[in-house]
């Protein structure tokens, strides 16, 4: 019937118009979620590429191959390679820092136990994985030339430093450590942790992780007992000169 046919055609025409209007609106939430997932996948692929290939893993071609995507997709999600590397560094550092914090939170509130948990997390996997050192070496080499990397370093390093500062302050307070400047103790302990970690990654047979933990605990104990020499110090960044 002509009337029915006209009505059906009008309905179909209206449906097409409605579909077109919907397509022109905001992207559905699942599409935005998919875009975020692709971005995170590219970051994880960059970390994997650096762990696997070192400096050669910085190649956009290698990163795309690791992620199983085209180079164009990387350019779509990141303005340049430096931005992708900086975000990968942020993610890489946070994963390790979150592991340290989680280890501390699993312990009771006793300051020594929490500090020991922090040390043990530093000298266990994934932090002792040689491939982690490979990635760190690449990131370290980019700090001087990349403003993006320096900005991220300041952000993520602040969280690690605040955690260590809190653990040290709680330990010194519980053990009546007097005359200890926590800022300097934090700097010294960080240097000890970094040095032992680097030595362990380069030569795992040199000492056991438990020995590294014991060394750190002994260092902190001597600081709490006042056995560490006082450090004459002028304003930050200025070394005092002798006569």
C-alpha cells in the first residue's frame, strides 16, 4: 500500500538521520577507554623494549614492533618520542616505588620492621633483575638532554625520598636518635642502597641480598647510636672550605 510504503520510508529516513546525529556526538566511554588502553600498552611496550635491547630499544621502530602496532599509532598517542620515553620512565619508576611502599605496609607499625621491609624490597626481584638495571642505564643517560625526563625524575623521586625520610625519622624517634639530621641521613642511606644495588646487579655473586640488608641495618643503627661523625654543613649546595 502506498501509505504504508511512505510511512516505512519515512521511518527508515528518520533512523538514518538519528544514526548520523549520534555518530557526530561525543565518543562513547568504551572508545575512550580503548584509547587509554592503547596508550598504556605503548608505555609497557617501551619499557619492555628498553629492558630487552637497552639503548637500541629507544628506536620507535623497535617499540612499535614490541607493541605489535604501526609507527603511526605511536605518533597518534604521543607528540614525540621524548614524551613516550618520559611517560615510560614515570610508569617504570612508580611500579618499583609502589612495590617498596607495599612491602612496608605489609609490616606492623614497629619502625625497625618497616625499615627492614624497605631494605628487603630493594634487594629482591624485580629490583634485582639485571634487565631493570639495563632500563635504568638508558633512563639515566637521558636526564641531561631531556627536560621531560628531568621533570618526571623530580616527581617520582620525591615519593621515594618521602617514604625513606618517614621511615628513618620514625626509626630515629623510636630509638632516641639525637643530633641526627634526617636529611643528611637520608642522603647517606640512599647512596648506600644505590651502591649496593648497583654492585649486586653487576655481580650477583659478590654478596647475598641478606648481607646487603644487614649492612643497611648496621649503618642505621650506628646513626641512631650517635656513632656517625657530625658533618659541618653550610647552606645547601655550598661546601664549607677549610682554613
